[in-house]
């Protein structure tokens, strides 16, 4: 996770200003852990969902006292993971380690390995990219937000220097692993669209809630997959409350991951839901092409997926050039063109010209159910359908625009490096 927050502050920054951040807020490759603050104010989600809205701001005590999550002891999680043994390790990131654990489904107490319910336990490194503030932000949001396309937070542990989070177990791992790691069978077109739709539903839920949430770290490694390849967004440490009133953005220090962050956010620190839309466009390109957002093993322009793919997007005659060869041509030509056109619009360098996630979702669902989805080139492949579950949405604005021969937009120069 790419975190370069200034962690010395005692409060989470919820300022909704239209001013450009000062030089002190610019990119940094360094990070440090926060000391535990006495009061930490984070706006609560108040969308009319399957939970009651909570007062805002919320103190640390209120966040950690939520009835929606369990407070585990360190001893309980040590037992659940067999003392964090290496053979229980599921993965490692900049934040720390993720271990496989087992708890009783009803009492949520640690049980013998192989029995009960499997969970994923994230243990933060003291020197990692996530500090106490990011850890608490994740507890705050995932302790309140409940949706089929958001990973479920079961509980947490806060003891001394130990910061742990307990999530539902996602057996298929991350989208990143399936797209870029050797070994797993290549994802079919139908599964890729299912993943894109699931991730879009998650973002739409966040953006169209009454109290908007900007995810801010949308990338392939943060999209987890269950046994049926249903996508769920994870890692909410960088999530931030969206603008209110007539404000169009919030100004904040730039954090995120190089290759996924929107150009205007990198340049000015101005964050909006359209920043997430840009990141979604990058991930959609990764799904179409099977290539990473940034690949240092390639030369010149090809290192940046967006810069390399942009000239081919939105052109029926050229889009095949970006398609993942591992698909073996097993995809609908019209569906691929429509998806590439969505990506092109999400990647518009002008934030205000990007579509809303609700419009992106509607168009992706059209691709999935379209009759043309059965007309694969050169072979047929069954479509995968998944149930729709949405948050209370604001009214849809203008639908996505499809331009058969859209001229490519000017290439955006690579932004300053983000971790």
C-alpha cells in the first residue's frame, strides 16, 4: 500500500477546502507510525444502508467501541494463527503481514486449525507504511460500511504496539495475483467482466452514499476475490470523506500508488470521486490487457500502461492491439470495444469530463447482458452474471458517450513517484 501520510498529526484530516495544499503536503517517500492520539475525529458514513447512521465526528473510543466489530486480544489472535507461524502466512505488503486464522463462527473465539471459520489476520509492521491513523481509519469505515463488494471487517486488536485487523477470508486472493503472477489459470473474459462489475459496484456504493467516501487507493492488489470470483474492495486506510455542499473536491496530502493516481490529484492534491474513477480506468485497462499499470521491465512509453494503451482505445480497428494474448481471442469484439471506451473516458485528463461510477457500472452491466456477449471471437464463452446490490444512489447523470473512432487524448506524463 502506498502511504506517505504525515503521521504526526493527532487528528485525521477531514478538511474540505478548495485550496491547493502547501509544500509541506507534497509527495514523500518516507513514513512513520503515529503515536496513539487521545481524540481522533473521522466523519462517519451516514448513507441509508443496512446499518444506522452514526454521529460525526467520532472519537477513537467511539470507533473502537462499535458493536459491529469484535475487539480481540493479542493472545486470541496468536492462538487463531498458530502463533503467526510462517506456514499460516498468506501474504506480505508494505503495511505488514497477513496470516490465515481460525475462529468459532458464533463466539468468534480462537479454535483448532482446520475447524471453525477461516479468517485473514493483518498484522501491521511497526516500521510499515500504515500507522495508527490509517489503521483507525480502516476500523472506522469498515466497521460501518456493509456491502457485498466491500471486504467484511470482523474485528481488531489494539494492545501496546500491536495493531491487527481481522477480515473475512477471501480464498481466491487478489486480482493482482491472477492477472500478473505465473501459475494461476488466466482469467476468462466473463470472469474479468464479473470482477470489473463487482469492483464498480463497490466504488458506486461509496461514491453515491449520502456521506460520500473516496476510496483513494483503488488498484488490483486491493481487489480481493471470493471462491466465486466476486470482487470486494479491501484496505481502507487511505479512505477519505468526500466534499460537501457546493465544493467539488477536498485538498489533502498526496498518497496512493504510482500508476493508479489521477494526474490532477498528483499535481495539486485536489481529491474527488473522479480521482477514483481514473484509478478504475487503470484497473480496467489491466483487466483488458493483462499488463501492469507500471512495468519497469519495459522500455520507454510502454512502461506506463495508460500512455501505451491510450492511442488504441475507443477505436474498433485498433483495440485488439491492447487485448491480453492469454485470452486467446476468446472475447466479444463489441464488448471489448465498449470496455475500452469506458476506460478511455475514465482516463480523461480533465476530471470533470470523466463519467460517474454509477454510469460506468451501468455500461459494464450492459456489456455483460448484451446479446453480443454470446458472439465471441473466434469461440463462444458463457457470460457470468452476479446479483446487483446498490447503495442509495443519487440520480444518474448523462450516460457514457461512445465514439466509434475517438481520437486519442494527449498522453499524460508520468506523475512524480508515489509508493
